[in-house]
């Protein structure tokens, strides 16, 4: 009998300690919330909580029997309400973060990289643990688009640290490093992306372009041909490969073949048509050159230089009047061609007339 009573007292003492400690922790958290958010509702909640806590402790001291209504009030205001406030705060933070990240993604898709950067940066400041590898990847990409290469590099490294197999982050880091003129390191990043995903064509093309930029043409050609062999080549692959052959006069016939492959896919690739025109002019096929340059001049960026080279073709086939007419038009649009006309031997017979 004595032991049972003793055990009962010990259990009640343990129960009181648990209740008091739980209440104390809830109070601390809610006071912090009140100070952070500075809302009246938190102040009212804490005041009511303290009132019922005082009543509860007084009842414990004088061992007074408490009716069920007061017990419910103790439970509600000392435990349930503070817990709800804490849960709501955490829930609000999660919902708010998801909304901000969603808005950031929308701005990113719209090309408003400046706004996306602000939103993702806000999340990092408020709750860095909530950022995923993909979030860091998008932020890094936005920063690269805004030419903030050092910041972009740091964010993309964060993305890779969170997810070692994020091949898109490796690819984007490669582009960032390439833009920072760290081409050798960029090559390593593109290679890492392809180790994870060998079918990632964008990384293959970026790797080939980087090889081209440091005059490693052999490696670049090999990559483009591998893409062609896989049946994945588009106009960009054919055009870039053609440019590599165009560099050397002895391989320009090979270049022409790939330029034609490019324009078969995209007939409005005026840069390729312009190069075809120049290649045919150099080998003396003036009619083929004229046909290609007539298409090239439809492109706004190629209009003047295509017409200038058309004039050269017409002089070569002794159509001087047509050449004169074209050159006058070119000079109206771009007077800087005067010096070029003076220097070109082919224009000797008509230069004086044009310039006058």
C-alpha cells in the first residue's frame, strides 16, 4: 500500500515536470515569434498563456480540484494554441518559400533573370537549407546570363555539392568558366557533364566550341562527326563543322559540303549561304556564288557585305553596269566601303566612276 502511494507520487511528480518543461519550451518559442513578427496576436496569445499558467501553478500548489472546463482551458491556451502558432509559422515559411521559388522559376522562363536572381537570393538569405540543387542551378544560370560570372560559379558549385550527378550544373559551370576565359577548366566541366550523361548534346557542342576557341580543331571536328554519326546533328553542328574546314583554303570544298547540309535543315541560315558564296567566288564558280549571295543578302546582318561581294562577281563576268549599281547602293548604306573599293584590284575599271 505504501509502495503504491509512493509510486503514484513519483509518477505525478514526473508528469508535472514534463508538463512544465513542455510549456516552458512553447513559451520561449512563442516569445521569439512575437519579437520576430511583431504582431498583436502573438502578444495576446502569450498574455493569455501566462494567465492560465499562473492559475495552473497556483492550483498545483494548493492542491485544488479543477473542473473539466478549466482543464480544457489549460490544455487549449497553455499547449494547443502555442503549438498551432509555431506550426503555422513553419507552414507559412514553407508555403512562402515555395511561392517565391515558383515566381523565380516563372521569371527565369520569361528571361527576367534580374528578378529571378532577387527572389532566389532572398530564399538563400532566409532559409538556405530549403534550396535544392536545381534551385542553385537556375540561380547560377541567371547570374551567368547577367554576366555575373563569379557569383554564377559559386552557385553552380553549390548545386554540384548538393547533387553530384547534376550534369546540367556541370554544363552551366563550363559555360560560366568559358565566359571567364578559363577554357581549360571549362573543358573539364563539359567532360564531367558528358560522363554523367553521354547523350547530352548541348555539352558536346559546347565542348567542341571550346576546343575550337583554343585552336584544337582536331578534337572539335571529332566531336561534331560523332554527333553526325549518331544522327543527332542539326544546322548548328553542320555549320560549326563547316567553319572548321573553312579556315584552311585546302579544305574549303569539305566546308562547302557541310554548309549545304546546314542550309538543307535551315534555309534561312544566311551566314552559311554567305560562306558558300565566298567559297564559290574563290574557286571561280561565279554563278553559284551569285545564287548563294542573293540568298545571304536577305539576312539583315549580311545585306551590305553580300551585295559588295555580288558586285565582285558581276565584275568578274564583265557585267560592270550591274556591279556599279550594286556598289552605289552599298555606299549609300555603308560609306566605309569606300576604302575597300579603292583597295580591291577587281574594281580598278569602275572604281573612279563609283567614287566620283
